[in-house]
């Protein structure tokens, strides 16, 4: 995705750099504290369980501090936008439906959630000159779900979670055996 020059910046690169630096430093510190609980010394049989993880955490924290210092040194050069508002809206237009799809699966099962997910993106497609028709959306989304069921549940014997429609799908599946 290219960033639009007329769209204001949502967040600057320097803040993303600092945030990532703090995040990775925190991970390193957590690893070091966990390693201390396991023992980081050298015992009779060799290194204790936390010895190597401690030094990995120490290296991660040291590298994070170095990246933080480098970010501060290059503060002016990093004044460019990391992501514009328009580009972030495009990311959210894909991320939100995916999150809803994943969140719906435990309640609806993979088949119903997948059909709705495919239908949603076909209905929202604005790239094509002529939008998809209702019949095309229904056929493709339901056809993809049917193909998934046939391939996984019937042919490979790997049943996917059908959710509340499981009994209905099982009845329909008997006709395809």
C-alpha cells in the first residue's frame, strides 16, 4: 500500500521505533527475571536451566537499548510518517472482518463463518468495474464452504468444527459419501 501524501500521518516512524524498542526491552527483562528464578549460575553438572535464557534476555535488552539510543540520535531523520490515516483505514478494512471471522468461529463454526467472510469481501469489492451479483456471491461463498467440507471432512477425514450447524451438515454429508 502506498501512503497518500495528502492524508495526515496517524503515527510517526520515531514513535513506532521507540515503542518497539520498549517492547523488546521489556521482553528481554521478563526473560531475565524468569531465568533468575530457574538459576543462572554454573552448577556441578554444568549450566543451570536459566543460564542461557538469561544471557539471551540480556542481549535482547542491550540491543533494544542500543536501538533506542539510535532512534534518539536519528530523531529528525525519523520524522516521516509511519502510516497515514488513509492507509490505516485500508488495513482496518481487512483486519476488522478477519477479527470478526475468527471471533465468530467458536459460535457459528468454520463453515458458516467462512461463507459470511467470503460473501462480505465479494460484496464490498470496489475494484471491479461491475460488482458481483447476489447469485455469484452466494454460489462462490457456499461453493467454497461445500468444497472445504468435501475435501476435509469427507475425503481426508479431518472434521472441522461445524458449530450449531453440525447436525445439518452431517445429514447433508451423507448424500455425498
